[in-house]
């Protein structure tokens, strides 16, 4: 055992203070006395307690560490201490010690014999001030009594917010034994619907942040799911003294009865907030599927753990609900925050068949929301397919709530919400909230459904009025494309045609009626038919547009554009008139692209302005490019920028027209177009000289 030499304060004996909160607050001195009663070892803390450094203490009589008392002197006290250690093997007690400055103080000693490295016996002593020991013992006794008898919930959490220590009062609040808490996280014990605010508060305190005093928190203990509680909580960071583990200490008081009004108000605010979000987020588009998905996304995770929206497939618009017949629905939206197989349960089916007597039939009898526990009876009544029933049972969903989607007095479909066993079952208030959500979503879904129907009618009308096959001629090869706008925008009035004229001439025409829907499609059809009739009797393109302008005025068509080109293969020249339409392009065989923009005129419907005809030569083998603004004008990009992009895409193009048309559309419109789009490519050939 190495001794501490003078000046060698760093050399320790066989014992040294281990880091910890107790020894942090109660200094311990370690020293040794040999058979001759001399100080043989001077360990850590000894100088702090007695005031002597190692040079002044080592080899000195141990009596210098003790004070004289009326019953014995210091030497006798030291000899008695050594004798007790050798005789008893271990002794502890209190004696009067003496500081280097002569001050006497009470001191607690623990002594025991050892053999030094040289084989000689030595008595090792651990000493602490009596007043410090008394203070710590008092504090420990107070803490023990506090944890055992205090009616307030007390808790100690580690830095990962796991339970390390708690009292019976908190265990009773949670409905869980003390032993069952240990090692669990706080969110394993209670359910909160605060978006993670409680956990963020605890983590901030654990990280050494400011204490939290008297915060009111609503929670539902997993051991007492039948009762939501409001607790007044106070938390403070643990000291981390002398390297102890960080964490959080806290006090909790159940103030539910006092704060019941707050509980109800908080729940009411949550419901209103959810309805407010639903109003803002459901119905942002006129797409049925997107609207249904918005309802699912709004409901999770605050209201439920999984949701689906299904549309009832009635035989006709006048069909009434018959409880004796199966009900067929089409699932159009779904989602869940639960792990598999819940994801497969909600998304793994498109058509659903509910047998008579199902929970869905129960709901449709009253057209009011209902809830049900997911048990064997529910599965037997509602789920026909055994594999689906097994998925349902294994999904983790413990209860469901079904609400009808009713709009304009008609059941459009249903919304089904599900919760896992980790959440409370649906309450009466939840039924009302689900009914509100479903009612708001049903109106949006019905609007989207009606819009889709009008959209389909418009698209059908437009396609019926557009040419199914364009006129063919040996001197003009044509490839054409028409793309309707995305489902979010209504069908527009884009149109085009290729008209065969006398003397091998060919008329190319493309136009756009301003507006959308059935009126635009009908106006487009009228202009196309009128243009075809006028083309056979009006040789000058400018005169044709003037006649077309008058017809538009008579028909009440307020605004439309039209580009009209007549190509003559005998001369290789084209006569062009333009009523406010994007200019045509000429793609030469060498890959160059020319813009014919000197003939721009006012749109049809303006009236009072003549239309000018210009004539240009088209190189043999060149390709005329006609299009509508949907090809070059997109959200975030103006027409001029789009036209430059189109010229770039066309530059250097060669080869068959059909692949070229597909390539240009794919590059110009990588996603669904915002507006209707027409592209016409016409490659021209001159009439051989022998045929002139």
C-alpha cells in the first residue's frame, strides 16, 4: 500500500471517495495509523477535514487529530480507536476531533484493520464531520417520509424520460403499480392529445432548462382509460452533482374535479380547431378522390388512427336504401398511422360488399353516426371475406365509428374512422364531431361529383365536335394531338381542322374559344363547322376571318382566337390570317425555326377591325407548327418564354411527324396540362413541276 509522501497529495491510499451526491455533500477524510500510533497514510479529504497537509501529518502521532476531553486526553482517544479496530475488526462511532487551528469538533469515524504493503498492520479510518452527517441523515429521512406519505404525486425521470422513482400517490393516479412504472417512458403510461407539447416541455427541463411550475396538462392514464385527468405539474432539472445522471424531478396534483370546466373547454376547443382545419383543408379542389383524401388526412392523427372514405354505388339516382340487400361501395381514399397489417387493411381493396345486418346497414337505417367495438360479432356481421376479417382483427384497431356522407338529401357514401386500443373509445361527443366532419366533406364531395359530371359532358361534347380523322392529301402530311386540361380545370374551347380545298390546296386551322365547360365546347363546335363551310367559298383567309367574326358576334361568342392558313402545293406558298392566336412556326429541313408573327390580328368577337392576309413561301419539306396557348403558357411561365422553349425543342428536329409530336408534348408538358392543348404538325411538299 503506497503511502503519501510530503508534497505528494495526489498519491492515494487504498480508499478514495467515489463520485456521488452523498459524498459531494459530506466530505470524507481517509487516513491510517500504524502500531506505534503514528500517522502512516494521509488520504483524500484529510487535509480539508483536519487542516494538516501530508508533510505535517505523516509520521506524526495520531493524537494530533483528536481533542482532549474531560474523561480522556487525545493520546488515550487515539489508542482506544486503534484498539477497538483491532479487537472488533470494524468499529464506528463519534469522537471529538481537533483541527490544525485548535478548534474541536464532533466527528464520525469508521475504522478497520489492514496490512500494509510491508506486511505491518495499520488501522484505516474514514472520518466525516458529525454535523454534516446529521444534516444528510435528516434530509434522507425527510425524503423517505415524503415519498412514502406525501399525497402529492412525486416522480424522478432519467434523461430519456423513463421512470426511475415515484411514490404511491402518483402510481394511484396512473392506475399502475410502482414497479410497473420503472423503466417505462412517460408516454407509455399516459395518453396525451397535445401534439407532443408535454414531451417537449419535459425534454427542455431535462436538458437543464428553466423549471416548470403549476402547468395544467390534460391526460388519460393508460391504466385508467375511463377517466381523463387534468394535472397541475411542476418539473425541475436534477442537479447532476459530481457526475450523477441527468434527469427530471417533478410533482403532480390531480385537479380534475376543480378543472372539469377546463377539461370540457379544452376538448371543445380541440373539436372546434379540428372543424376549422377541416373547413380550410377539405374541398380545396373539385376532384372527388382528392377531396376524400383530404377528409382522411384531416382526421388523422388527432381524431383517429385510421380512416377510409367510400362512395355508395347505387343502381340509379332514385334507388332507396334496402336493409335486406347487400350494399356495394367503392373505396376512394384511405390512410392509417398504424403499422402493418393496418396499412393493407385500409388500402388493399377497392370495392367493398357489406352484407345485410352489417354495422353499415345499422348506420344507414338512421343516417346518423354510430360506433362499434371491433370484436368477433362485429367482424361476423360486417366483413364477408375471411382474409379481410383476419386483417381487421390483427390490425390493432379496437373500435370504429361510421358516419354517413349525406348531401342534398342523398347518401353519397360513408366515412369510417378507427382507433387502436392505446386510445380511448369513441364518445358521444366524438359521434357529433364525426357527423360534422362527414357533413362538411359530403357537400364538398357532391360539388366535386357534380363538377366531374359536367366535366365529362363537356369533354364528350368537345371530342364529338373535334375531327376524328383529318383530311389527307399527297402534299401535306399531318400529325395532330389534343390534350384536355387537368381534372382540376374545366374543359376549354380548343379546336383544329385540316380542310381539303380545290386545286390541291389545303387549309390548316386552329382556334381557341375563351372560357371553359359546355358553353366553350358548344361555341368551339359552331366555329369549327362555320369555318369548314366558309373555307370552300372564301378564298382569302382575311375575308374568311371577317365572316367568322360576324358569325361569332351573332352567336354571342364574346372572344375567340383563330389561325387560318391556306397552303398551295403548286406554288409552295401559304396565305395566312390570324385573329389573336399564337403565331405559327416553320421548321425548315436544316433544323432552323422561323416565327410568322407579322400577321397578328385582334381576336374574334371584338368587331370593327379588318383582318389582314399575308403570303409567305414555305420551303419544300418544311413543317408548319400550329398550336394553342396551352402548349406554351403554364403556371409560372409567360407566353414569350414558352414560345422560346418551343422553338428550342423544335430546333434540329427531323424524321417522322408522329414521334416528333409525342416528343414535343412530352418535353413541353411533362405533367398534366393546366389548360387544353392542341398541336398540329403539317409537313408540306410542292407539286412536281410536271404536274403544274
